[in-house]
C-alpha cells in the first residue's frame, strides 16, 4: 500500500496551530531551513543531529522562486523536495516557505531551537545576511540557534559534477573559469563596481504584457479573436538598465525624456530603484513610450505588439534643454551607458556631446520594429565599449549570414571603439578587444521565459566590468549569468542585485 506523505506537508496556518498544540503538551520545537535540492548524507546527519535537540522537528524549504543557486536550479520543484523530506522518519513536519529567509517561519511558530550547519556559524561569510536576520528573529522569540558540526557537502557541487544541469561543453568552459580564477577574485571584481558612478541615458519605455486566450476566427472578419485575462506592467528601456545598475552600485543617475500623457510620470517614479537620481525632462503633449505585448495565456507565445509613442525628433527647445542638462551633470559620472532605442531622443548633436564629454562611453543601438533599421552604431563617432546583438551587427554591415567575426572587424574600422560584446542568444556571447583574439562565452540560461531585456542586462553589467579592465573571460561569464537570471522571468519584472548574482556564481562554479 502506497504511503501517504501529505499529512506531514503543511501550510503555515495549519502548521502554526499544530505547533501550538504540541507546545501545550510541553513538546520542544526544532526548526531547520534550507533548499534541500539534492538530499545527501550531509543533510541526513544534519537532520539527525537537529532532531536530537528537541521533540518535534520542523523542516522549512525555500520555494522555487527564491532559490538563488543559478540557472537550472532548483533541479527538483518545491513539492518534490518536500515529499523527499517528509519521507524521512526524523522529520515531523515540512513546510514550503515562499519567502527569501526563515524569519517568517520563526516568528510564526516560535521554535525553541533553530538549527543551521556549521558553514553558517560565521555570519560574515553569508553574503545574503539572512543568517543574521534569522538569529535576531529566534532571539527575539526567546529561542536559540544551534550549529551542527557534521560533514559538509554541497548539493550544488554534486549536481554540477553528476547531473546534466548544463551542457557538457558549457561545463568544460566553466571548469576553465574555475581553474583560472578564484571565486573570491571574481567577487572582488564585482565589488569594485560599487565604487563606480554610472549615468544611464536613453528612452524610457513602459512594457505592458496583456494575457489573453484565443477564441477563434471572427465570424465577420478574417481576424483572430482573443479574450482578455490579465495584464502586468514593467519599467523597460533605460529605466530597466538603470534599475539593473542600481543593484550593483549606489551612485546611479538616469537621464531620460518622458511624456506627460496618462499616468506615465508617476509610473516611472514608482518603478525606479530609490538609489537612482532621475534627471528627467517632460515632453508636453506626448506619451512615454508604451509597448504592449499580447501573450497567449496557455503557451506564453507573443501574438501581437502595439507601440504607443511619438518618435519624431525633439523640438529645438527640448533638444537644447537636454544638451544643457547633460553638460551640467556628465562630469559627475565615471561611466556613461547609452541605451539608444532609436525613438527620437538621441540626436546627432547629443551624440557628439556624449562622444566628446563622457569619461567612459558604453553604447547599445537597438534594432526594433519601431526604428525600421536606421538605428545603427555608426551614428556614434566614438565609444569606449559597444554592446550589440548579432542582428544589429549584420544590420550595420548590411549583410546577413556572413562570418560574424569579419563583420565585427569591418564595423570597428568605421567607429573609434576598442571593445565590443556581441550577444548571440542561445549561442552565448562573442567578445573582442582591438588587436586581441576573439573570446566566446557560452549561454548559461536553461530556462528561457522571455528574451526581452536580455541585451539590456548584458549592457548594464558588462559596461562597468570593461571599464574596470576585468578579463574578458569573466566579462562573458558574468554577463551571461546575469542574462540567465533575466530571461527566466517575464520582461523586466526582475532587476539585478549583487547578492543573487554572487550566489548564482558560487553555485555554478562549485
């Protein structure tokens, strides 16, 4: 007869009432918390020791969306991880915790003892800072924290070594990264970004996703009919780039032109990271660029896209205001990142100002349906770093299907730029510094929900890395890891943060 494990797996409301009853019977409560993606002997010993500390052992596991272990993780969904733990005799109750830490569980059930492994006994080693928050919570509730001293094993290391989490060629490339660079060295490079003052310039875009279900062909017209289900709206364009940068450094500026129509000014303010110093100009009588994508609710496929924008050139008065504002602030920043979406904000005069005044100029000229192919990188006489996708390189060369490396060399003869990154989707990225060899970095994404925003995040994180002179192998690795985080979410719902990025990096290199 199949054993039913469901009674051990509880939601927080039921668990709280059960624990309250156990306490009335003078039972002592022990809590363990973790991901438990691959239960190994180290976990078993840890749980055995934990169960010896009291009468009732509760195990809380991190829900899938808060598992910061890199692309492809968790390998097992939360429900399966919960069932594995519920099958262990020493575990009395299991709960899936939809929070980034165990603080809410601690405050809800008030365990007598909170048990963690010895690798958490030095709080400064936990980059997330969660062990400090959890220690404070257990002390507040009158409990104590206990560190087990059992064998330390890593689920990430075991999964990387014995499971096909990444493709074999990707794993070989990651092994070379491990051989050539220490983890602390890579963290050091990332930490140096925090010292940089970064100004993001470009069009602000509001990205809306409208979910709908297909009804079929209209009875009177040759069109498909859909039923509206729901929608969500994200900060896109230069807003997204600035939000990514704000997750890496405290000194971030954003210079953009937004419209006054509808509620877009308030939306922009509400959806920018509080660290960002927003230098904005309001264009009267115009909307902030709004891109609405209609998504099939069942397949997640995009079926239609609608642009709302005034993409004509700025008036002379508005252009002069933009030039004046830029001149007044540009000297305050070490790095200027231009996210040029080709919708009218960035004029030839503005480009010349940026090329002459920026201390380090990083540029992307995006090709999209709204700029009809005229927004190419050769508009810029110089840049210190250019980040494009393969199609944008082909557009500049007016050639398709040619050798990408040859196209890059030809392009770099047209503009004064020593460094370039080309994103190639599932093929990864290609990097080149003048007079040096090309370096390829494989894609690290294993779950692609939406490619929108992938190029923006690569531009955001690689620009300061290139300015800092970080080795290109690491520029490719870090950039592709950041892209893997973003494409796993819809649109620009998620922004970069240093803690998640470091956790992903540590996990994938184990």
